[in-house]
């Protein structure tokens, strides 16, 4: 029943119908649609990840066979990005279900719960889900590397390597070179904190998803894209939702414990560093009067 409903929706989207014609048609046999549960969304994400992994593996193997190991290692992240963009462009952006969505019989809707997402909203979804994590990861890595290079003074050795491969890296080098030493140290600490906070943010989002069962990915929460399904299909048991809520509460408590331990460890390191500086100053006092340094 849901298959025919999904086909009707996706064909309208792929044909570029007008916005007023993009309202969802009545469900088959008068059966009302309901929000997809967390079990559906988890299985959908796992299935999509399986096919995406296969696509990335095939593209990586092709590059490895054509260009060799060195080029494959150099462009591995970019190949994975292009594979993910191709997968979602052929499915979500084109107005069709992904293989994971088709597997669990769910369909995307916008925040109104009555229409499928517009082309612009779907494009933003794909960008947030694939391109933004890549840019954020690459940007933080390059920025941290550049700051460490400036601190260690190894600019000459690194300028002929991979760090000058793109214009973005050259721009980062130029911007970092304009900073003072204190600004570089502060920025380096900020980059370190961001790299620690991003995984914690993902864990927090996942715990919230387990509790309310709405958005499995951060990109869908930002764009307001959710899923509908035909009720009565497997996975609608209330006990399953209760199990996910319990899992979310446990995940949230574990996250709070992890953050508390990291904060305590950071405070201990700061205290140890201050004590070491105090001990060093006491062990090697400074003499302002040069006559005190003369021996008898």
C-alpha cells in the first residue's frame, strides 16, 4: 500500500511540479499516516550506511587501481565525499526514496507534515549531512596543523608538502601568519576544544533522538525534515519506543559522566601545570641586583 503512495509522491517531485501541487495525496484505503518511530529511522540509517559504504569502497578501489596507493591515500576523504553526494543526489535530491527509506517504507516530509520537502530544502539537507562535516573536519585539521607548524617553526619543511596543495590551505597559512603568538595559542586551544566538543554534540543529539524519536541526523533536525509511515507495520510496538527512551536516558547519563570526567581531568592538568610553574620559580629565583650574583 505504501509503495504506491511513495511512487506518486516521488514522481511529482522528479517531474518538477509546482509548489501548490506538492501536497501529499490521501493515504491508500483511508489509512492515516503517522510519524515514523525510532526503530524505523535507525534501520533506515543503517541500511543507507551499508549501501554508502559499498559505494565508497567501490570508488576507492577504482581510484586505487587507476592512480595507485599514494593518490588513493591522498584523496580518500574526497572520494568518500563524492560518493555520498552522488548517493543522495540520485535519491533524495532527485525526489526519490533512499534505499534505506524504501527498505522500511517511510517517506520524507517537511515541517508541515503535509508536503514533501522542496528541492532547496533537500539540497540544504544533503549539504549539511555530507559537505559540512567534511569541510569542518578538514578545516580544523588544517588549522591545527598550521598553528602547530607556526609554533614549532617548521614552515620551510611543510610549505613544499601537502599543506600548499590547495588555495584554502594557502589562505589559512596567510591568516595564521597575521596572528600574534598569544592569539595563536588561544586559537589552538579553541580548535582543541572544538574537536572534543563535536563528538559530544553528536552523542547528545543521538541521546535526544532515542528519547523523542524524531530526528536521527542533525541535518534533518536543522532542516525540519521528518518521516511518515503507514501505521500497523512491524516496529510500531509501544514497548520498542519505551526501550529507546530508556536507552536515551542511559546515553544521556553516560554523556554527563563523560563530560564531568573530562572537565575534572582538565582542571587537574591545569592545577599540575600551575604547581610546576610555581615550583620552577621557587627553584630558580630571579636576582634583580647584579651584585648578588657575584661570588665571594
